[in-house]
C-alpha cells in the first residue's frame, strides 16, 4: 500500500489512478490530519508526501515520521511544486529518500517508486553484518552501532553507509555514489550526497571520522 498526501484533488486522483492501474495499491489524503488517522489503522510500504499542505506542512510530517521508530525507515518521496535546491536539501536533511518536482510525468514517478521499493526489500542473509573498527552494520536487521551504541539512520543514510562499508578502502566517486544509492542521474545536485555524508558523520560520532573526503573525487571509508 502506498499513501499519497496531496491537497490538489486533480493531481491526487491522477496519481492514484495511475498507481492503482499499474498494480501498486494506493490511497490518497488531502491533508496531514487524514493521513495521520489512516496511519493509525495500518502502515503503508511507501509514502508520497507533498511539501505544501494545508495545516501541517509536509516537512513537519516528514520530521514526525522520522522521529517515530515505527516509521523511521519508511521510504518517503517528497513531491512539491517548488523546484529549488533549498527545498530539496531541506527534504533530504530531514530524512526524505527521494524528491520529485511538479509538474512530473507518471512514468518518471512510477520508475522512482519501483526503484525505491526494490531497494527496501529484505536483503539476503549472506554477509549480513559489516564491521569496520567500532562501527557495525547489520543488513538483515537494518541496524547500525557505533562505539557499541545504536544509531538511527534514514533509509538513504543506511544504504549509503552500507555501500561505503562494502567497498572499504576504495575511493568512490561522487557519481558512483549518487548512481548507486539514488539510482538515476543527479547531475548538478551533488549537494544531496554532501548532506547525507554530513548527517552520517554527525550521527556516527567518533566513528564518523572513518568516512574520508577525497578532494576532487569523492569519499571512502576505512579504519583510521
């Protein structure tokens, strides 16, 4: 089930029609109040969330979802009429997994939804736990510990850390990281990666120093 929070009835009905007719069951809500009420009755597997909503705005909803352990890693795509870097960064800094600006094509929206859903499928038990120094990541349980303490990460932060750890010691270019984690061309939007790296370092505390910046190229992780 996909939940779509959008106050524009025309856009909401078009997206719901498209999703429901392509095998992706979806429900729509005109405001945050209706969304929260529905969330109490059952959880979706992905949320499409407009930033500009009457009453409680999308960013406030996003923050509340990320603070709740039950929805902290729920895939969320922000949808908005605004097409500025500030809005994108604001969404990513608060835990959004993806972003699409109006007007958007249904094929692009479907592609992003399917890609994000694919990334959230349960990973195989093989090589479930990655460890570097005092940092450990359990792929199957989707848990991270730094210095023995649990660390709460968003879905994209978790995937970024996992990708870095799987490639320990290897310098990964910005393009490699953007394509591997976001799955499509982020040309001109590399700040997205910087925001997530900065957030990861902050949440990991001393273990954040394991993530190295390689000037002019990208990032790598390794034991210092």
